[in-house]
């Protein structure tokens, strides 16, 4: 963050500095975990379900924090602090105030039902070739993570890449008020959070708040392959730049192929020329994310050849998203367990099926529930089970009671001869798979965050000496 005295932080956040602390200078990061404090940091005391950050204010100052942003007076009135009415709202106001002092920063907002984090990571890696870039870490995409990312920007920053999540109407609009975007990317409108929104049209209304926030001299980067996203062109005064596989997309892919590990190769086609791309990411669905990143970089002024080189060198940054690891016995484990919805499930299943065929092995899937689907939950799980069968999987392990409809769907697929197994927990899933896997097999591990499916992948990789299948270092 740019250096600010507590008096300035009080002004920007709508709070009041404690007497005698007005001149204390914050020179370090803004953090919400006292264990992350470094000298000069600002510690934001949040009240959580299990802990109250105010209880750690003294420890934060002892560790070097220059001050505390708190929503009640601290137990020790001598501690340097800014007292506000609501710490989360004040954090957003502070972020907006700091960003207003950085007119050289171009804010890029990314939203969509699936692929936000992977696309944000790609955009950031490409734009870093063009200038200093700050991007959200992992899935920092809510009213806390969003302003924390903004506050990492400083006078050297040129691009700020922000992921925007939505749990309801108005959420994206709020994030846009904190950090007004100049470029807005809408990836897709899918089934994620159907239980909260009710239908895809409501999800589209929420995601479209991003393009509505764009200035007339900004750019809306829209997925030409998704009708609900394409229609958002009518909701913005900004320039519209489309991406996708549609023949009329401004930025599209031609001559797509997949290598044996499911890594896409294609020709990037743009209004300014074409260039070959060889992604290090796995799955055909990564192409759409790469095209979105290319469109952003094109709007930012990068040359097509430079964009293609950056995309070809970009690596997965966020954990548990199509992490491909080969065990010493030749079994490949694909850990895509960070989250799941019907669209991302289908994409991952297709990628792993391709990898297994190319390796001459069998495909297995260990799947947990897809949460927040509301009344559509059973039907959507059954459809994914059918997708498993249609892609020729040798076995499906459903983990947890909520995932049971996956098996019903697979069994409805007629001539499918794969094996269905229902288990209650992660340990049983590891055992069931271990009894069935053999060299050259590929297993997909995926489920919503609540399912904790990463523990299945970790259990399968517990043996020593596993190595990354794409040639990376052992871990």
C-alpha cells in the first residue's frame, strides 16, 4: 500500500484515529491475520465466527503493526488505531480512497460462473510482461479479499486484476464501486449458485453489473459463445470486445488440438494478426480462459506475438485447479478439487478422459457434491453421472450422501459398463480407488469446497517421490 498516516486512513475509511496516533505511518501491507503482520503493516480487526480480531490487536502492534483498523475501542487505549463503525465497509472505503490516488492504474475486473480464478491468473501473467501488475491471490473475490487486493497497489502498479464473485444481486456492483474497472471480463453464466439466484437469468443480471460499471472509454470483454453473456453488450456504454470459438468473435482460436496430457495448442486469431499458442494448462476449457486473457492484453496495447508468448509460458498459479501429478507407479492424479459446478465438472471430465485415452489407460472419477444448486441439485448430479458414462470412464466413486445421484445418472446411461461405488468419506474413497488403479490410469478428483475432495488427491499421492506429469519438479 502507499504510505499513509493513520489520520489519512481515518479520513479515507470514515473513522477516527485514537488520540496521539494520528501521525503513525503505515508503510506495509494491510492484513487481517495478526500472524501476517510485518513492520509498518495495518492490521484490520475483523469479527469472525470463531475469533475476534480485536483480541489480537495488541499482538499485532507488538509484531510491528503501525496501527489497527477496529470497529470498537481496543482494550488498551494506548494502541494506535482508527475506530470505524464497520470494519468491512471501512476496508472497502479505504481501498477506494487509495485507488483514487493512483490514476495510472488500469483496473481489470473478471467475473463468471466458472473459470474466474484461472482466467485472472492468466491475465495477470500476461499483463506483467506489459507493466507492473497486482492480482488477487487465489479466490480473493469478496468484500474482504477484493479491497485487500486493491490495497496492494502502489505508485509503480500499472494493472490491477481483480476477481469478482457474486452471492446475490448487487454484490458485483459493490465491488465495482470499491475499485471502478476500466476493463471488465464476463466469462460465462452457468449453474453455480442456482440455489441462491433461482435461475440463470438472475445470475446473468448479477454478472452483468460489471459491464454496467464500465466507463464509456473502457472495454467489455464478453464471451461470444454464451448467449447470456453476449447479450450484455446492450448493458454497457463501453467498447465491446468478444472472445470465443464463434466465427465472428473478435479474439478466437483456430486449429485447436490437444497433446497427450490434454494441453491445448491453437492459433490465436485477432484483429491485429495471429500467432501460435501452446498452453501449459490442461483441458480444452483452458482455451476460452486464454482467449479472454488475450482480449484484455490486446486492449491494454500488447502485440499479438507477445501475448501468444506470454500465454504459452503461463503456469497454473492457484492450487487444486487441474493439478496433474504422476505417481511413481504410473497412475496420474488430477486434483481439480478447489470447487465444482456442472460446467466445470463436464470440462474436467472431458479433459481427463482425453488424457486416459492418450496414455492407453483407464479414466476414473472421484467426485463429491456440487453445492448450492438448490432444487436442481439431484437432476444436475444425475446429468454429471451420465456425462461420466458417456465419456467412457472405467469407474465412478461418489463421495458423501449428497453425491449419490451421480451414480443414479451413470447407471441410466444404458450400455455403460463402468463400475459405480458409493463411499461415505474421504478415507473410504482413497481405499476404493487404491484397490482399482493401475499404471497408465488417470483419476479425476473434484467436488465443491464443502466436500474437501483435495484430501482424496492428497491421500492418493501420499507415496514418496511423486512427480509432476508435465515435467515439473517433485513435490
